[in-house]
């Protein structure tokens, strides 16, 4: 008997239902470019809140540096992350995470699921935590982080963050060799749905954008963030920060940054994030 | 009977990171012995650790513990009874054990005999609280853990000990793993080890390593493959991240043979923890992957292959793009990459080096009339300077920074340039190359001279620049790694007959051409401090360093500059000149002191050097020198001086032969150090 293959979209559905059962509120993806689901405002501001947080959501994530014109088996300009944030942290969270992987076809002991020490950090958010990259048969499929610091400051109560790399999970669960071969749904392949964008974005990331224009855009976003923060509009400022962060990623993919220039831009990006988040925290405390 | 008691204590973590596993035995032993110190009991600690569990066994413990009486000084004797009572209450002492001495009350504090069994819970908690982790986080108001603890338990002589630790209660059993949670009931460490072994789990680090090694050896035995030199490192790493190792041979479907071998090995070892295999002298189309369960072999092999293929594909994507870019393309990008704010662009630095390095080479070759080919090679090598910065492969493989530029040169069959790049970017490479005998001597000298000249000049340029824009390191902070740069210059100097002062002067001038005004006294002082530290790191005795600094500082790095004179072909004359100069003598012929340098070199290069023949040679040389010096100078204390010179050299030989294990390395280290010491004793 042929084994039923769970498609990419069905997998998202299974994850949403799994986490819904765990008491999570399922949110929608945010409609601004971002490099990872962590940047979703609900995640960032949820982490900063001082009460219960239980949310999960799909978030398309754009990483210009990962653009490969659709030729790499598992790396693409825009992949999909499924993000889960929990506080308080259940005592058996590691087990729950494994159960969630089992639910989408990554089962122990059929598959070698391994927790490899990888303490996550995001320099631009000034965020860090202890955790692992979770590998299934050697491929990284999930980032598991005990989130402990944001905007450079320790959190009063830690949060657990799970970030599933959906394309890679699907590669394993569907046992495919290339992301293009994945079943997007029961009728369509990933390639047909996504590759048109991948090609164009890859060209743009490596050769398309004008470095000068991006640099100016970066400066403008930075200016706008300060302007909005003066008016205490932290969420609007944070949206500008997301754009600034994506602009930085585009500048970086152009490959014309020295180590020092990169460090300077990251410092400026982090400063903007810190300002937005600190204003929010001050508001919360009031 | 009293010392036949056994404590078994176990902890399961979500994960114990590698570094923590490496340190945990020392930490637990320290904690246990600290706890027992007041009872004057020494305890043996047996510990087994894997990435998820720690099994601690304390055998042969006493049944009871007794803390020695303690004498506590109390208040002065003239105080009221009330105050004395308060003192006794506070210290839990009895009035019958109070005595007076020198106008003070003293109380003898008596301790009850303790039943150790009743203290086990406290001991276990003491260990758990005391473990400190290099990377940790606060899990509650008091405890820092590396990762959450999920299961604890203890047995005293097979009897379970009940205790709580924060939200955990001691358990009677542990699990096979925290994910599968099959119960393992064991009352001692050996019992636990054997039960775990029955289900293929190796909680003991050494047993696990043996199992890994045995399975790998079996694979090698049944194939034509062998292990690469760096296999040990990755096997060790794997041993820290699995408990139930299952070793699989995986054949690659696609080999990516066009990718340089070092890139492929880096992917396997650093990114994936796969063990690369060699087929004769090249990387095989197969590797070893280790799973942590008895998984479906075919699926595991297929997906490991897929993961590696994706990684190789990625590397190939960047590498192909890098190779398709020309030196001119890289120059265009280097013109836009800033070194640092106000310091101009990397391309400017490249231009400065193109003026500066040939001057250094002119100094090196001042006695050789025709060295045009060296200058041409140098100019070509400098065209590759810093091209790795804009190369895309470096983004994925930052550990290969520098090496990537060499690989690029090799890709275009510029092998000499590749070696020069390897040498000036990585001093260890340089020294390895310098000390290898298999190359043509003339070519090797040429490559070494150019490498050292570029290496020193580029580092000096960076130093001058950063000091020029006020980015000097402070006592505690050196974010730009400038100290490391100075140490590297000091390492390179002996290989290059140049004056650092001249290089510096030239760089100042080149910066001034760009209207960058620089102030240099702080840099001079910084280099001096680093020189001192460098000598300390080389284990010179303090008085030698004091003298070195006294003589060396005014002309900075004088020692190293002189040292390189000694190191190369002028040992005789340098030795004599220095000796004479410092002693006010006026003899200048090297024949006057005959340390038979040629014999020494011959021994070294023929690999025939031994402690005995080196020692004999030196003795003979010094006797010879002594005779000649006495004869010519009639200096009464000459013999004493020479004896003084011999002693530390012999001491050093002893030291060196004990410290170093690798024969070649040993000899080179010995030889280098010997010459340094010779110099210092001459300088004294």
C-alpha cells in the first residue's frame, strides 16, 4: 500500500492544529518582509510582555543571502517558518516539540532526531538565548530556543521559541531530494508555485539593487524610526525597523561590505530595534 | 563496615553541552570534596557522562561523619552574663565548654556525630547548586543551568533517597532518553551502565568512544578507505553528542570533485559532523555518518546524502561565482570596502603595500644584485591581496578566510602565489612551510621572504591606521585584535631582515599622502608592551626580559631584529659582533669563536640530531671558544662567563626535550630557542 504523502500546505495545517491543541492562539503572517519569524511583532512584543504568551503562526521569511536561483536543494530566498512562542514553559517542552515533529512525519526512532547545541542570537534585535538546532537525519529542521534576552536586556521570565523550517521538514517527510519536487498541495508542486519568484528575487539580490539606493533607503528608514519614536508610535516605528532590517539584508547580499562596515550597520540596526522595544517596555511599565 | 557505603546519584538534562561534559568530572570532584572537607574525609568520585545524563558514584563512604570541635572566641571577660549567653545561643554552644584566656571568653563548639545517609539529600543538592556552566541562564531566582534538568535521583546502598530540588522530586528511575522515556531502574552506576548498554546506550564516555572507533575500524577494514588527519577531531566531537552511536557508511551520489578538498572537508567536519574518508590521497566519494538511534539505514543514508549535497551545492554556487570573477572585478569591489571609518578603502591599503613591500624586499636582497624575479612575484602576489573579502564563499566558510584567496590562486594554477597567501595570512602555516624540507631551497627562500614582507607590512599598515584614528586597545578591551597583530609581527620578524622602524616610517608617509595625520608615540609604547608580553609568553625568565626590554625598547624590537640575523646565515658574525660590542672588545672575525654552526645545521637537516650529539657539539664549541677567547684576550673571568652561558642552554635542552613530543618540531623549537638564549646571554 502506498504511503500517503502529507503536502506542504497540509503540513502547515497539521502544525496549526497541533499547537492549537496545546492552547496556542494561531495568528496570521505579518505583511512586511522579514528574515525570520522572530521578527513578527506578535513574537517580539509577546516576548516583552510580562504575562502568559501562547501563540503560533506561519511566517514567510526572506533572506536575500540565501537566494540560489532555485538550484539549491534546500535553500531559497524566501522560505516558510512556523513560529511558536510559549510562556510559561511547559516542563516537558522538549517532548512536546518532538511530538509536533512526529505529527508531521518526523518520527523517533525511525529518524535520527538530534539536539545540537546552538545558542541562538539575533544581533540586530540584541536578542539571544540558549538552545539547539534540532536535526533530523542530519538536516536542521527546527530551532529551539530558551529566549532570555532582547534589546540587550535580560527578560524577567524566559520564553521558549520554536522555529520550524518548513521546506526542510517537508523534504524529509516527503522524502524528496529537491525543494522544487515537494508537493505544495495534492495537485501542485512547490516549483510551480514558488520558483518564478525565486529566480527574480535571486537576480535582484545579487545583481539587481543599486547599492547607493539601498544605503540611502537605510538612512531614510533610520530617520523615520527616530521621527516616529519621538511621537511615541512604537509599533509604526517597529514596522519601519522591519523595512530597515530587510534593507540591511539586501545591502549585505550585494557583497560590498567590509567587516567594519557590516558591524557599523548592524550597530545602527540594533540601536533602532532597541529604541522601539524600550519605548514599548516603558509603555508596558506605565 | 564503616567505609563500605555507596552513593549513586543521577541527573538527566535536556542536554549537557560539550564544554560542560568536558569539565563536569573536575567540577563534581571539587564540589564533593569541598563538602567533605570539614569532616576530613577524602572521597573518590566516579562519573559517567553523556549528552543527556550524568551518573555519579561515590564509593566507600563512611557511615557517620564527625566534624572536629571548633574553638570560637567570644566577648571580653568583663561583659555581663547576658551578653555571654547571647554569644553562646548564637553559636549554639554550651556554657560547660566555655573557658577564659587573655581576657576573652572562648567556647568549644561540639558537633554531633552525623549519619551520612541523612545528609545525602543535602549533598546532592549541593552538587546541583554548585555546578557552573560556561554558557548558562537563570532558570529561577537562584539557579543557573546550562539546559533544564528534567530528572534527578539518588540511592544510598541500594536504598532510594527522597528529596526535592526546586520543582523536581528525586525519582526512583531514570529514562533511556528524555524523548522516548522508557524506564531504566538502577540502584548503582554499574547497574545503570549495564542496563543502558543492553539497549545500546553508552553512558560512559570512553566506552562510547571505543564503540565508535570499533565500528569505524570495521568499515575501514571492509573498504579501501582510510581516515583523514582531522578525523580524530570530528570523532571526538560526535562522541559528545550521541549516547547510542550507530555508525553508517554513506556513499555520495554526487561528489562535487570540482570543489577544493578543504571546502568539502570543512562542510563535512564543521557543518555536519560527518567523518570524511580518504581514498588513497584524495577525498573519497563516501563518508561516515553517526546516528543516535538504530534508524532506518537507507532513509538515514539518503537524507544525510541529501543534506551534504545541499551544502556542497551551496558551496559550489559561491565557489563557481568567485572563480568567474577576475582580479579586476575584486579590485572594483575593494575600492568600495572601507577598512574603517576615516581609514580609506581596502584598495588604498593594497596600493600602499605595492609601494612598501618591494622596498622591504630590496632590504632583504641588498646583497644580491639580481632579484627582479622576486619583485615580479611579489607584485603578482599583491594583486591577490584581500580578494577573499568580497568572495562569496567566505560568507559560508568564514573559517577559511585567507585560505579562499589561496584556493582562488590555485584554481588558476598560481601555486607559488597560493603558498605566499597561506604564509602571510596564517603564521602557523608559514612556520610549517618554513620548516618543511621537501621544497626547493631557493624557491622556498623566495616564497618565505615575500610572505614575511607582505605579512609584516600589511599588519603594520593596519596597526598604524587604527592608532592613527584613535582606535587603540585599552587594558581590558581590544575589539580590533591589535595585540594579536603585534604578536604576529613579532613571530614573522625573525624570518625577514627588515627594520620595523623603517617600515613604520614608510607607512606614516604613505598615510600622510592621503592627508591622514598620525601620532605615533602611543603605537611605539603599545608595541613595546606587546614585545614584553611576547617574551613572557616564550617563558623567558624575568631578568632576561628586563634586560631585553632595557636594551631593546629604545630601538624597539631590536631583539627580534637581531635574532633574525642570528637565525639566518650570519650566526657567527652576529654572535661575535654582539658579544664584543657588549663587552667592549674589538675582535670582529667570526673565526675567533667557533660554534660550528654548519655542523649544527647538518645535524638538523639530516634528522640526526640527538640530545647527546647536540650537547657534545655545544660543549665542544664552547670549549673551543673559551680557549680562543682566553688566549687572545687573557680575560681572567672569561671561563666563568662562558660557563654561565652554557648552563641555561643545557637547561633549555633538557626542558625542550621533555616538553615537545614531535621530533622535528622539537628540534626546530630547540634550535630557535637556543639561538634566542645565546643572544640574550651575549647581551647580558
